[in-house]
C-alpha cells in the first residue's frame, strides 16, 4: 500500500513499550540494574556504552551521544524515513497499520501502482515458466555457468515471442489495459509488442523486495538489437533509485558492515553463487546519490569492484566523488581487466578474497588514475595532478588521514608539502560563489543574484540529481522572471545538455544556449554540487532579506493607519520569520 499511515497507528507505535525487544534484533543487550547495556551500533566501541531504559522507553549512548525513542532508533539504524520507521515497528509489534483515506484521484493513483506491481509479479512467474521450455535460454545460463540455485534465487527467466507472453498473461486474467499501462507491452493497432521478447530476464526488485521492473539480455549473439534493455522509466521503475540485488543482499550487508559494488547483473549473481552475498549493482548507470542513500541505510563502507577497463575506471572515479561527498568509507579493488563474474569463474572465491584484502583507499585509486596519463617530470602536469586530486582530499573529513595523503603526494611529486596545504586551504575556505562570478556572460547590469540564478540553471542542465532536488525548492527565491521560466522548462525535461536546446522553443533557445555554455566549467559532480548549493543559499539569503523588508514596510503602513489587528498579525509574522532565520539548503 502507498497511502499515508494514520495518526491512530502512529500513536499506537509511540505507545508501544517494546524498545528492548526491538533493539535486541540488532545488538546484544545485557540487563544492568533497571537498564540494559550493549555495544553501540552507531560507532565502533569495545566497552559497552549504549544504554536502553525500558522504564522511559529511550536509548542513549554515552560514547557518541546518540539518543532518542524507539522511532528514532529505527530511523537511525536503517536510515529510514519517519513513516518507514513507523511501519517497521508496527510490523514487529503486530500493530495493524491503518492508512488515511485518500482523495479519489490519489486512490486511483495508488490503485494503478498496485495493479502494475501485480502485473510485474505475474509476468515474473511467466518468465520463469518460459525458461523451463526454452533450451536456448537454458543453454545461455549454462554457458555462463549459473547454478540452478542461483537461477531460482534471483528469479531468472526468459521471454519467448510477444504473443506467447501475452497469451500466458491473458490465461492468468491480467487485464490488457494493465499490460499496456505498466509498460510491459506497447500496442500498435491490434498488435501487442513486448520489448523483452527473445531475451533472458532479470527481475528487478526495490528496497521492499517488490518486483518493479525487468532487465533483459539478448540471447542471440548474432542479433543487431541492443544487448540489454530495461523496463520503461516510471513511478515504480527509476534506475537512478534502484540497486540490483539489494533485496537479496540487505541482511548480509548489515552483517558484513560493508557492500561490494559491481556493474552488472551477472556480477551480482556470480558473486552470490561463490559465497559473496553483500553485493549490489548500480543498474548500468553512473552511481547516483539516491543509490548511495539506499546503501547508507545498511552500511557506510563500500568496496568498488568495477571492470578495470577505461570505462570502468572512469565510472569508479565518478562513484568515488559521490560516495565521499556522502561521507562513505570507500575502497577500490583492481579486477585486472576482468569483470568479477569472469574473475570468479577463472580463479575462484579464494582469489577474490585476496583481491578484497589488497583493496586500496579511494584516494590511492583516484591519485593513481589521475596520474596515469601525466608526466610528473613536467611541472605543468604536476600542477594539473594536484588540482585534480584536491577535490577528493577535500572530501576526507579526518584531518590526520588527509594530512597523511598530502605528505605522500608531496614525496611522490617531489614538491613542498606546504604548497599542497596552501592549495587545500584555498579550496576549503574560499567561497564557491566565486565560480559563478567567473561565469559572467558579460551582459551589462547583471548582479550577483542573476549570476546565481544562471549558474543554478547551468548546473541542472547537466546534473539530473540536482534537477530532481530543485523540484522541491520554492522557486520564488528567483528574482528574474525569464530565468525562472527557463529553470521551470529544464526541471520538467528529462533531457540533458544539447538535447535541451534542440527541443526548446525559439523564444528560449538563445538564452538557454548562453546558459548551457556556462555548464562546461562544471566537469565534476563535486563542483556542480558545491556551486549549486552556494548559489541556492545566496538566493535564499536575498529572499529572506526581501521578506523582512516587506514585512517592516507593512508594519509601518499599519502603524500609520492605526490598524491594530493587522499590525499584530504582521509583527507576529516578522517575529516568526526572524526566529526561523535564513533557510539553508543542503543535500
């Protein structure tokens, strides 16, 4: 179900007195007096300092100072939203989850999502049955050396012709309208076509283990069709918010306190087959912030095992940036020009364990990668290398660790350590707004607020994650109407860069083209993010100042007119505004 949980259920959860029983799912607690103690799950410790009070129904760690009630614990331990935590606790405590009545439109929406989930579940069953009837598909999996246990565990299947799939689903009484609305089929006049026909099928589940889409690989190596296709993007299936294999790996990730990140379906399945259960794949896309947030529900440690070709190394570099920005602990394994699946088949599990033991820190990998195409005997190349690596150093929060890497860099490059430290300080403490000032389009009369607006627009033209974030921002902070219109146009588009311009109206093309030129200076997600939020906060500060000024003007007018009722309202509003302060945007 998708409806909001009722206040009644929330209150029942709040009244539930089982904090000790719930927390004991995660850590061992021992009774000491009236309380229970154990090793804190939120920081590493050898001496128990985590205390649970059954009398007060609260927890407190005397080491890291985390504290709160049962709901706060559930949110913290699995990185859940408030309502997710309520549902988890309710299920544990056998509390019926009552949901609020929705509007007719919302009910229709939820209904459609439920029907789509049901359609995917039934389709998955059909795909598995088709596998039993397809020697070609069975030969494919046999060639990849997948065990029957792995095939069953991951629900692998195959799709014959579109007609075969359609007929099988009709027998199960799946409505034709649901087949189309789910994206499983497209209808051309009287013909029903499935994009997955003549392919092996990989069901894709979300964090709640619901099948929300499919990945499909062509079986015929001589075919000119795309090697892989996925379900169409939808409310349920968004590749940027899904990790393949997560539903199977959750418990192992928690136990191992680490996740192995790979590129493809077969890597996940083969790792699992060889005993590595804490493995997920990032759906063939660059790692996204949404995917990192899913990982953070379970662990803050990631080992990247991407292919060691140029594309894989580039993907590793981009992933490192995102992971470090989200304060994750990151190591990298070199796969020797092989993907994990092929490596395991050729060398076995023990060899991969050795590889994992030899993993290097994110900084070590990033430094070696950036250095590989440079000649460090050339001082200009040295300068470029330092500039490339500094943003990664910036993400290292531990000053001791950062200082250690700076020392190693200085020794390797035969330069003074103080030079790197000075550059580091410059990066850490200079205002990022300077980036946007450099991007002046040389139009007369442009102020810093207009520059901030244009810079935000430039960044979201190349970064879908930040574009998604901006959808939740009140655009009244924009002061230039036309830039606001351009921003709304970009927000509502699924395209990037040049395609944006191609599809823009004649009215927008010239202005949007100028802005897109600014985006060329933001070649890493790290810089994009820093600039984006600095500019948002410039506008937020300006909006706050403007609002305060307007309220003061209103107060002056009401004082002059003697309107005491309205005067009190506006003065209260001004007081509330000042107490709230300037809103700071953070990712």
